[in-house]
C-alpha cells in the first residue's frame, strides 16, 4: 500500500482535493479485485482496523485502510428500514457504488450550515438514482440520505475530520428495537459497535459470494 500512503500523505481537506484523490483511489480499488481481496483479508491482523470495522444501525462496514486522516471502507448489509434519516458527516467523503444502488436525496438546510437540525430545517434539493459505477463526493456540511437496495455494496472514502460531531434528524431515527445488540452480558442495543471476528467472516463471505472479492 506504499502508493496509497504516498498519495495521501499531504493534507487534503478541501472538498475538491478529496474528490480528486478519491476518484483515483476508488477507481483503482473497484477495478482490482485482487487488491481489494488483500485489504479485506488483512483486517483481522490489524487490531485498529478490526475495531474500526463496525455493525451500525444503518449498515455494516469493513475498514480497509486508515492513515493521514483518510479512511477507506466497504459498506454493506444495508438495513432497508433504517435509511430514512437525513444526516451529515464530520468529514468530506466520496462513494463508488459496486453493487445494487439507491435513491440518493441531498437536502438543503434552512437554518444555516452548522450545528444540529430537525426535520423542519431540511428540504429536498437534489434527488438522484445511483447505480453500479456511480461516484459522488459530498462536503461535511451537506445533509443527505440514501435509500439502498438490499444487496448494495459501496466503496467509501472519507477525508480528514472537519468537525467534532455529525448530526441527524433525531425524530426520524430508527426505533431502538432495530439497533444492533451490544457485546457483553446484559448489554442493550447500540447505534454502532465494532464487529466481532464472526461478523467479519460473515461479511467476507457475503462479498465473496457476490464476486466482489476472491
């Protein structure tokens, strides 16, 4: 991964820089199944990456690479009923759709560009249909939602963190009964937690069965 380390070593927090860098990286990974397989297979040998591979209220994700403020993930296993929450992110990010697709809604904030927002503070602005091969980049202040098909798999690359916390429309959050179960005896549901090794292996099998990795 020396090429990737060298490529991302500079500070690239501007949205246009992230877009330019991400298009090169996501294009190479999406076309090189052998490299993608190596990155997935190396996850259990890296405690940081297995900890960053997570089961969340929206989907599962595998952390392929993290350095210089960037992280590359595979997003999979979308929870179809939990995709309706408008939200932003702490960073600029880019996505390449590998399989499946989704209706993507980018929303316009009516209460400024910073801080929390509710359902009355966001209006639909752009609606697109994303299909395999689609790539897009969004800045950290943008609010969006992606209503995914069940078998959707995406490559996701985020840039350096731009703010302390992300935000979502709280009144539209999925019910706690749909959240992942926390690890440990007597632990309740959580919106996000690290994947177990068994869950990692299940995700790897899922990707292999869909011919995305060897």
